């Protein structure tokens, strides 16, 4: 059994080969850049108005209105001293514009414009290159593309972008006691939920499960399923069957197939019987069968590797420090990821910390990381934001 830090270091140390693919910018959100983005133009590309109002030449109280500039007008218009033009947000300011005054601070009488309030030079003008200059570095390889990222890339005139190709993933759930939701439950059976929770987590973070399969607690069936999926995926996830019970066949099957163990069992709660292995360039995570253990291990160990294989520089979920909202005692000898509610400057440890209890995890928005011992209200602890 190894420590959490040792397990995380072993996952992070695995070599990955990031494959590149080109996608339309409007379909790039959720990917990571595998190219540097350099601005091919100045942004804005021309001086433009930040307001609906009037472009003015000189700083006076009254002006003569001589025309209009609409957004998208490409003509080269020019102002002379004491003259003004009606202009709309985003419109190209005429040559010799001193300032733009918002329409709410003006009075118009025929062709005469009177200013109500103070004028300042350059007010309400977005100057050419004020946001980005020509050839300026914008984004580096490994940058996560969010909606604003995609919008800025599009504003630079790019319609395609090179990103990391996401790994192919399969998911196998095991257990004789598990039945599909929607069917009649017999005494001794439970509804299978881990595959739904893990698949949903994959989707939430921008990944897709290529195939899901449920197998019974049978050695040959388990071995055949693992062999089949390892033929076509980059990462294979298994749920259940990795402990030391008489019907836990996953570890034995992995060894027989030739998967090399990187680590097995981590000194933590929940999720002690976590397995991580590899075969060639393929990785295998055998997650514990208890629901809270399974999804916790996914967030802590699986997600960072998926992100790195997709080209990410920064991996894993956000970590913050927060004050405990109540006293708490963590018994035992293993550190724990506790289901918690993070609210502004404090975190509350929730009831229902059992590894089989997913209700409390469904109501949590964080995992509070605690070492064994007694904690007082106000003690600062580390939290992982879900």
C-alpha cells in the first residue's frame, strides 16, 4: 500500500503521447490547444466607438452634426473642428475624432448638438490595438479552451484550431448483484449506478465513453471483457471486482492478460483498493465498487491523466483552503477525502461518509482532505472543488 502523494506522482510520471487534431473553433470548447496562438492583427483592428452617441472633433459645448457612422461602415470619414457625427457602438470613428459622447449626455436641435456634462479627450473610444497588438502572444499550447477563449480566437479571424485528440475510453462494471435500472429488483440485488456516475463524470469534463459493458463475477467473462476492450482503447476503467473477496477477479485477470501493475491499494478513505496499471501505451484504472469510492478515485486520479493525455498543461480539479464550519474527528489511521459543502469562506463536512453512500456525495460540491485526528471549528483544511 502506498500514500496518496506517491500514487499521484506515479500517475503523473506516466509518459503520454498527445495526438493532434484540427477542429472548427465553434466546436473547440472543452479541448486543449496544441498550438500557440499569435495575433495576426491588431485588436481592435481600427479605432471604434464604445457607445451609441456622437463622434466629436475638439472639446466644446456645441457642435454641428454633419453625418452618421453605422457599425460596419467601411468608408473613411473625417471630422473638422467643431463638427460631430452620429455614431453607433462598434462604428469606425472618423478621422480627427477627439472623443465620443454617449447620446444620453446630449441634446439635439435640428443639426445642432449640445453637450450635457463633462467631456474628456479619448473618452468612449476603443483605440486600434488597445487589446492586442500585431504578433502578440495570445495563448500557449496546453491552454484549456473555454467559451471566451474560443470567442477571442474567432475574433482573430481563425475558423479552425489545432487541439489535443481526447483518449478513447471504455468502462466495465462487474458484479453479480447488479441489475440495470428500470428492471424489477429481486431480494439481494441492487441497481447498477457506478457506470452511470462515471460516464456522467466523463461527459461533464468533456470526455466520452466509447463503450460500456457489465460482466458477472466470473473469471473467464472478466478476462474476456478486459482483453476485448484493451484492443481499441487508450484508457480502460473498471468498477468493482478489485478487492480481495472470493469473487473479485479483476486483478487476476489483468495480470493474466499482461497488464503491468503500477500500484495497488492507496492509504486513503474512501478508495483504498484502487488499482492502476498499464499495457504498452494503454492505461487501466480498476476503481473500487462502492459508489462514493469509485467516483472519488475518478476525480483524484483518473481525471488528471485524461486531461494530460488531451494536451492539458494544468490538470486536476481546483484546490482551495477553507475553514471548517464545525469541529470534526477523523478516526482511524488513513487520511480521507470527505464529502463536504463549500460555502464562501467555510466548509461543512456532511453526514453519510460511508464509501457506499452516494446521497451525500450528490449533495456535496467539494471533497475536504483531512488527516486522522481532532479538528476544531475554524481550522483550515484543503478542499477539492467538485
